[in-house]
């Protein structure tokens, strides 16, 4: 245990006073819930059966007197109206118990004069049982970093009481931050036992007299189990997060017509000069718009090509751009190293060495495997079968590197000598820990292509190397998502539980890096952030390409696990991420953002505000977006999304859109049927629309096999339906 603050020491004394009386009590699941007005604060307390306690500060009024004006008690709810010299407060306590006891405590303040909160201590203090002095031993497993979800997942280890998931619904505090010009990044954390949410200081701008602001909106679940290992911890964390998610207020989603976005991107990708460069008579995509300094990269070409080919197969349309990109892939093969390399060999002299990786023979560990993954996918799809030699010698090189580093990759290494250039992401944190997962995916794809056992054994060994990494496994979101899917796939082949457990660990690592709130202040008032995922452990922004690959991997995971018993929390959270990503993703495109929200200067290239090519980054509301650049390799977004969520009805002028993933879509005798993924406690939207504009829809009937589901007619004539997850749906028409 680290040092204890004076506030925490004082709280220990307050709650060991035998004369202290609660103003509210209710048994809540296996725990007891109390409310106290003590000292300069109003406290919510949860008590485990063994007596260990967790206190949550709902109101803090230093050097002031709290007067309870009214207390209103209802079933599973209590509302407290408080007065101090400086302000009026209202605290609403809700107790939910739908299979998992969860409490919500929301605090609002109405100042009596312009009010500054210059210091607000962290709001959680764990305590031992009544009569015992000091603080229990505990451990924080997950806490907020940057603008991630404002949550703490921690355990009380001595006495062995249980775990807590605490989540501050930061969406509710948007008005406070807009008024005070403050950010909610890094507001939930602390050092044991002083942990929890710390309201950002309002020094810059006081709260207005007579206006009401929410200053805390807390959800808490106390679980009586301490996880025995990283698998149990992963499952418990996801289960508790899903349980809170069901009660969390969620923003509405808005339909965006993705086929139209796709057409705009296709046009701009083909016709914008800033997206392309020429080397030796061949055209290559730039990584960023107007980045002519950096040589072409193999990953960029393949990142765009694969979703374009998916769309081409779905639409049966001819695309010249796919032919152009297919031509240039062999140009990235290095004859000396016998492998594909990152930078185009013919243009290596452009590298300016301004960063560690911008040197000809320096390889970023994950980067070696990403192009190989897509190359195997191409060959499996019937492309490049006459150049399989490029693939197999590149696989040999990748295996040599994996063995050299014993499946524990550094950040950067020299491709010729395998000398480590940069060993760790930050001191003591190790290298790129989830590279083993994308390597395993490459090897598994190679095994599916060739049936050579060597590749399957490599995939299995790499996956097993991920054990023991706990919540430190995550390096890059898309690679961790590949890991989850690959481990699940190996489980379906081997039936060995350890691989299923590794898939759970990978997903839990991703869920700790969610942005599970809407940033309703600054520039972010104009774009949604709810249910985003961050690309790197320390990234302060979300990134389009990593999110798109997570979106695709999560869809694949749900489809592969359809007949496997996995925690229902996983089905719910993955499907909900997909639904919200479809809602959020259009705001990566500059035409969807206000001009003042886009940075005027970028790290790489330029941002062309009218191009339908996404910016790499969306930021916290007080920062401009697009600071990294306009990401050409993220332009596959619409081409990846449309084939997964739009269904053309053969022989009919009908297009069906579903914002949950679905499987088994088929049409027979004017009836379309499919299975929705997700969980029955989640819901999604479906639209039925004519393919051709100004065409009237036929009469539509939608059922879940038993009951007809009513729809609503939209202004444009589309029919929209709300559907529950995990059910069979039929659509018939006349």
C-alpha cells in the first residue's frame, strides 16, 4: 500500500464512530447499502457479508455545512435534496438487481453564486469491517488512461472480500466541462487506497449561478469473488462491464447511407492526386494525403485493396483501382532478404530517418506480419497463385524472426541482422506483446491454404506465448482483435480450452481501452465518441484503421462462435461496438466535421477538407482532429462495412440494412431470413429500402418466428424496425 492522504485517514475515523447513523439502508444483492451524511460529505457505502466496506463520496462541501432538506424514498431508489451555503445538491441513488446487483449514484449541483471547484478529492475509500482501523489490502486491475472509459476494476484481497467495477458515466458531465473548459481525461484513477473520480478543477471558468450541472454519475457493482487467474479476471471484468452497460444511458444512433459514402470515397480515392505517387512508372497509394516525402508502403496498398475486393465481389462491379494495386505488390519483395518489406525498395532513398522506423532496414515488429496476413488472404481468394513463392519465402523469414525472439517481439529490429533497435514501448513494459497474435493468424491462414502442420504448430505456439500477460497484453487494438479471433479459431480446431481462454483475455484487454462515453464538450459536441476503441495503450485519440479492423474481427468472432458456448457479455459487447461504430465512423470523413474541428497543421501530409478520405484521428473535445493526417490506408472503411451490413435481395429492387452482424442470410419465395448475432438484451435497427430512388416499397412483413414486429416509415420512404439480438428474423413482401 502506498501513502494515505489526510482525507482518507480522516474517513477511517469517521466510519469507526459507533454513534454514526445512516440516513438510508437497503440490502442490495448479497451486500448492504447505506447512505451517511458525515463531516463535509454525503457518502454511499457498500458492505460485503464479511464486513469489508467500500465508501463512495457523492457530495463534498469543505468548510461548509450540509443540511438535508428532503429525503424521498421509493422502491429501489432514494433522492436526497441538500443545501450548503454555496449551492444546492441533489443526489439520486438507484439500486438495480437484474441478475447482478448494481447501484447508480448521480449528483447535480446548482450554485447560489458563481462557483469554483478548485479541489475535489477522489471519491472512493475502501475500509475494513466496522471497528477495525486501517485500510484493506487491494489491487487495481484496470483504470482510466487519457479519455478512455472512466472506470476502475479492483479487488479487496485482505480480507478476501471481492471485486468492484466502478464506472463514472462521463457523458453526463459534458455541460460541466463545456462551462469550465476542462477535460475528463485521466480523471478516474489514483493510488490505493485513494482511488476513484476526481472532478476537474473549474479555475478557468466558474459554474453559473442558478444553473444545474451534473458533477458525478457513478455506476458500481460489487462482486463477492476474487478472480483466481487471468482467465477468471477477464471473464469477470467483461461480465461486470456488460451488467453496467445494460443500465448505462446510451445515445441514439443515426442512419447514414453508407452506399453513398462509398461512392464518394471511391471517386476521391481514384481521382485525388494527393492519394497517389509514381515510382518507376507504377502508381502507389500514399499512406496519407499529400505525403510525397515518404516512400510507398506495402501495408497501405493491401489495407485498401482487400476491402475493395470484398466490395467488388459483393457488388459484381469492375474496379480499375483493384487491378492497379494488384500489379504493384511484387514490387515490395526484397530479393536479398527473401521477404516482403515495408518500404518500396526502389524508393528507400526517400526515407529521411526522422523517426526510428524511417530507416531502410528497420522493421516495426507487427508490420512484418500484417501484409503477410493480407497476402495469404489474396492467394486464398485466387489472386497471385502464380507468385506463391513470394508468400512462402516471406513466411520462412517470419518464422526465423519468431524463433530468434522466442515469440517475444521487440518494438523495432534490423531486418538484416535481427539486432534489436528498440526493445520496449516504455521502460519496464516490454515490447509489442500482441504481435504473437497476428503472427499466429498469419500462420493459421497459411495452414488453411497448405494444410502443412508446421504452420499450425507455429500458430499454436505463438498463441500459448500470450499466457500470463494479463491486462498488459494489448499493444495495438487491431492486432489484439486478430489475437482473439485466431485463438478462438485454434480452439475450434483443437478443442483445447486454453485457446478459448486466450481469446477471452484478448477481448478483455480491448475492452479496457474503450471510450464508453460521449464527449459532449468542445469540438466533440459535433461528433459521437460513444463506444470507440483506442489504437494503442497510450494513444489520446481513436484511429479509423484500427477501429475498422476491430469492427471486422468482431464480426468474424461472433460468426465463428455462433455454436460455441461463450459468455453472453461477449456477445452483447461485441455486437454493440459494431452497432455504434457504424453510427460513429462517418465522422472520420472531413466533410462530416466542422471546419474548426480539423487541425490546420498535420504530422504527415495535408488534410483536404472536401475529400471523402478519413482523417486518422478523432480527439478529446478540446483538441483538433486530423492532427496525424488524412489516412489513405483507412479509405477501405466503407468498402469493408457495406458488404457486411447491406443485403441485396436477388430479383427484387430491395436493399436490407442491419446494424448488428447477421449470419445465414438467404432468400426463398419472397422471404428473406437471417440470424441476428449479439444478445437478446441488446437491440439494433434494420432498414428495408428500394435500391433505386423514387421506387415504392412493396408491403413488408417482419417476424421473429412467432410475432410480427412493427416498423415505422421514414421520411425517405424506408421502413425501419427495432430488433432484439440473438434471434431468427424473417422478412416477407408482396
